[in-house]
C-alpha cells in the first residue's frame, strides 16, 4: 500500500520550492468547487463540469433543428457520452469538407452559424463572476503571490472562463496571458517567446481559448473587455481542429508553452480538476515528462481511480515521474496501490482517502504553504 501522508509531504515540498519551475494545470472540474445558492434552495456549481455544460446547452438548443441534426449524427455513429466539445469539434470538421454540396444534411452556411450558436451558448454559461474573495481561486492565488520565486509560476487551464483572471486581479497580482495593449489588447507571439517579464508576473496560458478572445481579421486576435454579447469570432478551442493557420496560432502557442515548461530542468507540474480526457494535452504531458526525467507531475483526481477511467487507463503507460493521486488509491512511481490506513488511527480503521483532487482542498493546502502564515 502507498503512504498518502508521504505523498502529501512530497507535494508540499515541491510546491514550496522557490528556485524550480512550478506550474498548475486547472481543468474543468475546478469551477465546480465554487458553490452558489440555487433559487429553490441548496447550492450548485458556479460553472458545471463538461457533462453538466453539455446538458445545459442541449436543453437550450432543444429547438434548434441544425443542432438536433448534429446530435443525431452521434447516435447514428454509436458515439456514446459525447460532449459539447465533441459537438463543436465535429461542426468545425464538417465545415472544412462541406463545400457547396453540404455534408450529412447540413450546408456550409448552417454549420458556420451552428458554430457561432454553440460558442454563444457556452459563453452564456461560463460568463460568470466569483461570488466573493474567499473562493478556492483566491486561495490558490494567495499561494502563487506569496512565495518570491526565481522562475515565474505558470498556470495552464483548459477552461474558457475568466475566474482565474478575476482572482488574480482581486489580489492585485500581475499576470501575462499573451496579450498586450489597452484599447484592444492583441495576441503577441513574440512577447510570449522573449520571456523578459519579471518573475513575479504569473503566466496564464489558456489552452482551449477564452470567451474574451476574438478573431478579428488577417491573423489578428484580440482580447475583448467587456465581453462582447456576440459569439461571432470567439476563440474557443476544444480541439486542434481549426479553419486556417491564423486561427490556430493562439492554440498552438498555448500548447507550445506547456511543451516548453516540461523541458525545463526540475519542472514540477500539478494537475487538478483535470480528468485526462484531452488526448492532445495528454500526449504533450507524457512525451514531455518521458523526455525529461528531472521533471515531475502530480495528477490530483476527485473520484476513485476506477471512476476516473481516462486517468486510470493512461496511468498504465506513464513514466515513473508521473504520480496519479485518486481518492482511494494512487499510481506512484509506476506502482498502483491503495492508500494504507492512517498509522495514527485506531486499529481496523479504513484506509486513508485523498481529498486533494477537490480544488477547494488543494487550494487551501497550497495557501497554507505561504511564508506569511496564511491559514
């Protein structure tokens, strides 16, 4: 059996290092840690996970004939458990091959409009604000801003929302997300590659785009604020499928930041709220960690190892510098075992359970590492 307390100590020690590259990958499960009151009583996630997001959008588009044609395709193809990200990826793929004759009952014009419609519905759901300044996002930011570092901390996220941006701004912590300017901040690849910003500036890389990124024209991508109510041109990237190189550029640049991070000596990456369902990101992670034995990754999972099917399957082929930490078990240095009982507990006590996959628990864990003694 694995010793969970030892894993926690290793994680604590690695997160406290101030001279090594440290990064956090935030997945779709993180916004669910922020609960808000429901109108009829009880609480619900501020933003649902991908499954919940899919259900909301399916309900919103129940009367959209073109969307119903699209979902029918998944049923015809036997694609069980598809998500809104799968739907958006398929729309873009079909648009590339539709031509004048259309494809699978949808014309090119209908597909273009459908993409805008889906992006608009996604934007409606995730266009929210943190309810107060004591959320898990703020706690994570407290840790990020409290430790002076030789190398700037980096945040990678697959989410489209602006929750991390809000938390950083609430705490007055400077960050760089690839955009420069004031009136219409534009995406500047050279500024990303030069890496000449002070290490106290957090680097924020949005792997799948953002609801406030917009493709303007001729390769120009700008960050809009306030967020436009129109979804036309919004850059949401659930996959690598794009229309042209100009639209792919921000997506590829974000992935390149992850690739670059993993090449650094003694790089340390923690994933939280990420289910390892994105095959393209997984490939980058595994290839990067396999090529750099001095790097390390802790994947913190919310559910049991058996329930986290994508992560469990992936864990069978990961290098030994990838540690998977699920609620009931872990894959540590390539060995899968349950957590052993707490040695300080009474005999016969059930095995330990990891709660670090809960974003609120992990954020509090990180915040407690602050040298300022934040509790």
